C-alpha cells in the first residue's frame, strides 16, 4: 500500500511550569498511515493533539519519541518540504504586506519564476474567493475569514503533493465554507492528498474518505468513514412517524415495548424503537389509537454520535 504519510509511535511531551519541571503528554504513541490521493480528516476535541501532530509533521516541533515520514522521506528532510503545503490553525502573516506580496514572497521561497508567481497568485487568490479589489490591500485590514483564505492560498503556492490544513474552515462564513469545500474537492481531483483537522463534522461527512479520531493524544478510531459508521451497529434504531393519533392512549400501550420513546407533535407522533421486530408490535397500537402510518425509517449512526462516543469514552472510565 502506498502511504504518503507514515507516523510511527509518535509522542510529544510539553514541558511547562516553573523550571519546566512539569510535563504534559500532548501526543501518546500515535501510529497512523495515510494513503495518497484522498481527503483525510483528523478529528478530536479541543486539546486532543491535532495541532501538535501537524506541527511535528511540519518539522516545527520536535517529537519526544517516534518518527514520521511524508512521501517516503523523513520529516527532517528539507527537500521533501518543498513538495508539501501547510496552512496553520490561525494563519499569521507580517500584516503590513498585501495578499499579493505575501503570495509573491512564498512563491520566491519555493523558487518559482516571476511569471509563474504572478499567474499562480492570481489563480489561487481567486480560487479561495478573495476578490481582486482585496489583492493589493494590507493584510492588517483583512477580516479573520479573509486571512484564513490567504493562508489557504499560501499553502498551495508550490502546487504541493500533500497539503496539511489545520482547521481550514475556521472563521469562514457559509459561502466561504462552500467555496473552500469545493477547492478541497478540486485538490483531490488533481491527485493532491489533503490532511485536514476540523471540528465541523458535516464537512467531514461530505469531504473525507478516511478519518482518524484522537482522544487525549491517543488514537481512538481510524478508518474509512463509511466503515466506521456502519461497524458499530450501523442501524441503531427505527423511527416511526404517525399522524392523527391519540397521545395518552398510545403512550400507555407503548410501555409494553422496551426502549420505545415517543415525541408528540400537533399533527401526530414520532416513535423510536430499538429493534426491527418492535415495528410489527407498534403497528396495531397505532391503528387501535386512531393513528395513520406516515413513515418508517432506520436511524443510522451519525458521525456526531461516533465522535461523541470516541472522544468521551475516556472521561467516563477515568
Ligand atoms: N506550547 C505548549 N506548551 C504546553 N502545552 C501545550 C502547548 N501546546 C499545546 N499544549 C497542550 O497539548 C495538548 C494538545 O494541544 P493541541 O493544540 O495539539 O490540541 P488540538 O487537538 O489542536 O486542539 P484544538 O482543537 O483546540 O485546536 C493540550 O493539552 C495543550 O494544552
Ligand atoms: Mg488545534
């Protein structure tokens, strides 16, 4: 299998406090392999260790233990870094420069020709949704979302093979989020591997092929998103929607069905049962109480359920 990112037994302790005596283990023996050409979602609650991992991969932090490779080369390999891109969590630039100047600066770092820098800058600033009138404005006059867009454009100046995005959607308005989602999908179409951390689970569901969930610096779950969601039960319960039912009487009858819950609304009720055979038991009760069946739907586990379970498990047992 061709992995573009290989992480082996990676750990990071931050030394904090007076004399740096206290150690905080931010990352604990992380093993993770990421296949090329996909969008990989790196998930976890606040403080789970996502940014720490990305910073180690970018060679901005030294790991306490372990090693990692990108594109088959050790993360300390300087040349490899010219084939990857990185947009930090809160992009910060020298803010007296304009968007165009920043792009030009990074283009120069990567050794692009003047002509190439110009075309690439204009292409990228357009694709991240920055209008032409803002290209020559100083960044200190930019909003948070506008800076985020510059950060993304900057990460792509060298047409990287792998791009690391630490919360690329943060600070973006709904239109911005859609534009950036489209940009990310476009990257995958061109064969770029995207490794992104995010808290926006709906974006993960619509974008990511595979995910990893971190919990307190450890890997809690990883794999193909569809498999992960179906693995743990797949269908969790069934939702039965009925109309014109008498609430009190139906509620009384439903006490015979273990685990059934009901929510009444003016035009009817929504009943949730845990097992498929319970559906047949509920049907006669609906009829008996003057109700009419509207729909029966299997309720699938959502990414949110998975996320909450995987990131909370520790707290319950701790
Ligand atoms: N410079 C630092 N010094 C000491 N501890 C740190 C430092 N940076 C991060 N940490 C700690 O390391 C842990 C992981 O932090 P990290 O920033 O990697 O989390 P994250 O998953 O990116 O969180 P978020 O979703 O909030 O961005 C946290 O407990 C944090 O307090
Ligand atoms: Mg972070």
